[in-house]
C-alpha cells in the first residue's frame, strides 16, 4: 500500500507542475500553499486548482474546490479570454466556484461523484462564435496557449456549448484533448477530477508571447500545429511559385465593407500576372478545405474584416494586403497588420482616401464622419460600429491600388521572409 501511495504522489508531481505554469510567481505560491490560485491579467482571468475538484454541470456549471484558501460564496468566473470586452462578456455564462469543505448551508454541499477522471478539466466558453476572427483570437489561440503543454491529457468542458463551433474546430479540439468533450447541456452530471483550469490565457490579438505564462510557444509553433492538423502542404511561398503563376485570393464581402468595383479589381490583378480566386462566405465554411486554399496562394487581399484571419494559413513569405476603410485604421493595424510578421507573412496596407468610401456619398465630404473620425469615436463604440463598420463600402481607386499589388508581386518574387521583431 505504501508503494502504491508513493506512486500516486509521483504521478501527481508532473500534473501539479503543468498546472502551476499557468500562474505567475505570487499566484503560483498561492496555488502551492492553498491548492487554488488565479492569474488576473489585463485581458483574461485563469483560475487553477491542483487539488481534487467536483464539477457539477446539472444547472449551469458549479465547481467545488478543496482549497485551503477561503473562497467567497459568490465567487464566479466567466471563462472567456477577453474579460474587458463587456459587449462579448454579457453573453458568457458565469461558472460558480464553491469551497468543498465549506460550512455554509446544505445547498452548497458538494454532490456525489458520478464520473471519476484521472486528468484535469479545462473549462472555457464557446460563446462568441460565427466570426472567424473572434473564434481564433478569443478561443482557439488562447486554448492552444493554455493547454498545449498538457500534451492532450485534459478534458474540455465547454460552457455555452455551441455545436457548430465544436463541429467547425473538431480537428483542433481533438488534437488538444484526446478525450470526449463534455457538453454541460447534454451531459448533466457530476465529474470528479484531480485538478482544473478555469478560463483561457490571452496574450494579444492573433498572437502568442513565449515570454508570457505559460511560456514557450510561439506563433510559429501554432502555425506548425495548424499545418499538421489540416495537412497544409506549403511551408514557404517559393514551393508554390516554382510550379505555377502566383495566386491571389480576394476575400469577397457580401454585406458591409464590400468592394463596389470588385470586377475591376480582379481584372487589374489578373493583368499583373496573378491567378485570382474570389472567395465568398460559403467557400470558407469548411475550414480544412479553405485553409488549404489559402495555403496554396501567394497573396491574400481584402477589406478589413474577419476573413483576413485566414492569413494564419498562408505559407511563409506570402503577402497579406489589407484595404483599410475610413475610421478603421487602428483595428486594421492591430488585428491583422501587426500579427502578420510573427506568421512570417509580409503585410501591405492600402489606406483608402475619403472619396473611395461610400460614407462620402452618404454624409458628404465635409461631414465630421469623413473629416474627423476621432469625434465619432468620442461618441462610443456603438456609434463607431454603426458608421464605420456597418455603413461603409469601398470603391477602390484601381490605378492607385495597382501600385500596392505590384509591391505584393515583388515581395512574392523575392521569396524572402519579412523582418520581424519578436516579443
């Protein structure tokens, strides 16, 4: 019996070490002392237990922890990576945390275990889905950051379970966890586990910082993970251009921020020597198929929007060309421009002039919407979204845009990687 007990203790050492990597030094000491600790960062909250937990999924999700630290009876966490974004967070169901050895009323007594597991749970929400940028930025990349070092030895419990999200990203989810996903709405039961991670770690927009906790993984690692998961063929653009003329994929938007002269743009890009693929919404529904389409192209171009998230699938040395609408320069740079370098992808911006925006026809060239976007931003995000995100379309000056596409062609032919300053 003593030998068995010793073996069990040894088995727990690696698990406790893996869990501890998710916390900073002070919070890690709290975890080691009490069995429970939380990393409260600017963007995300991640709570960790290295002692046994009971997770009750029968009425939302309640976690019973056996921590030696006193936990407030009303403690809860919304397990979503962007805790500062109230417009998103309002849709995320909070997970309640109760202390297993609490002396409070009988309603807080831990329920009897129905399923016993030997590996920890990771609880996160699939809340904001349907938008590829948010799916990767808010969920998939944070999930990779948080769980990759467990080498798939975790069980996912998905709050706000969305079957479409799970189906769409099934290959990624099955690579990060080798166990069946727990759907609380279908599997209403009590799970007992040796530890838990609640929430996901966020570093930056479409980014991984190897110096931040849990440490070690880079965007290159994530792109290799995508390549293995989806059997992407091309690591570098030279592997494509050696076989055929360069291909440019144009992300065609059908509602807001759409090209009003798309046919003219396609004709101009073809005249430069590109083979052009126009990608519409329905083409991107099959992530594996569309990821391989993007991976076989040299240039990805489009107006600022979720479709440019597909730059994650581009081969190294390829080019992202983003058309920046009026008033959306900051979002364009931070969501897709800045992340491109870490992906070994060149980035070119085409900042439109006022007369290329439909807002001029809608408001007039002298309206503050056109001349002073800062004053519109002062009115709050709801107004900004209504004007610059939802009302704006683009009629590109084809002669002017041609210069940007010539730059893209030159970069593809050089077959070099972009200069990138790492974290």
